[in-house]
DNA sequence: GCCAAGATCCTCT
DNA sequence: GAGGATCTTGGCT
């Protein structure tokens, strides 16, 4: 089931938390590439690190638009980053950066796409463990900026697995999900929520 | 128009 | 652990 618009029409941090365990799906030339979302970061309107902090510009206008749409931007002259617009109704802007996924379907295609320059040193953990890496592996770029992710098609998010709060053991900054195939590490940075698979 | 910084990744030491 | 790659964006003049 593709996640519907309502999923994204909530507090940005809440959506970020709930995106963990969901499946990011990219259909490219009829081939399905997918990965489980394992690291996210929430960017709210009032976060100085957010593109929306200084108000709407040509680049960030998607963050001010309808929830459930993709905000893709180019960074460091090399990389694309995928965000999903998410915020509650009374908030002006907000988005969740997808920082990492765990490859599930189409691993060989992802390997091919990421293979250049990495050669034999390519390891599975390196395939999609970073915002720039996952967009390269899944073939996500500026063409997807503004795309509605709630209607299926070439890029969407589906239910996947839900990670319940009682699976998380939290300290002030770090938590670990118990009972998963792999242990997970959760990090809170200010009002941002970050989680990452421990390797 | 100019310039510095950037939600990163990779290679080399 | 440090530094280079590479180019868009936005602030400032």
C-alpha cells in the first residue's frame, strides 16, 4: 500500500519517526528498486539548518507546497538529496530528508549504478548509506523535484515495517532498537530526529 | 555580477 | 582524520 497524503500531514518530526521501516520504491524502466528507510532527518521551518528557515525561494518552494511531494536538490556540485514534504496543517514548511535505506529489491542494478569508481571496494553497506548514495543508486535526481509520492508511479513510499517505540531503548542522544535483525541506533540532534543502522 | 558556503562522498595518508 | 571535487544557490554590492 502506497502511503497516502494524510500520513505526511502531521508534525514533521512525527512523520520522520514513522518513515523508519517503510519502503522507498523506485520503478525505473519497469524494474523495481527498493530499500527500507533506516535513517531520516526532519527539517522544520524554524530550524536554522533548514532550507526553509529564511523563507520561500525558487529552490525551496516545494517545501512550502503540498505534503507528500518530493523535494530534491543538488548539493556540493555532485549529489542529489531526497526529501519528502511533511508538516501539520498550521505549519508553513517542513520536510524529511531520507538519509539512508537498506537495499531490498534490485540490488544488482543499484550496484551497477553506483559501481563507477568504486570497483571491487563496493560493499553492500556502502550502497545506499547516505543521502547522496541512495539517490544515485535509485536514479533519483532533479527531474523528481515536486513529484507527488502518494500516487504510485516511478517513485513512492509504501508501508513496509513499523518500528514501535517499545523497540527503542533511548538515552539523551542515542537509542537502540531491540529485536530487529540488526541493532539500530537513534540520535536526536536539537529538534531534528536522526536514526541510523548501526554497522 | 561576485563570492562564499553547502542537509556529501571519496581517496589518500 | 583531512582535504579535494564541483557547481548551485542566495546574499550582498
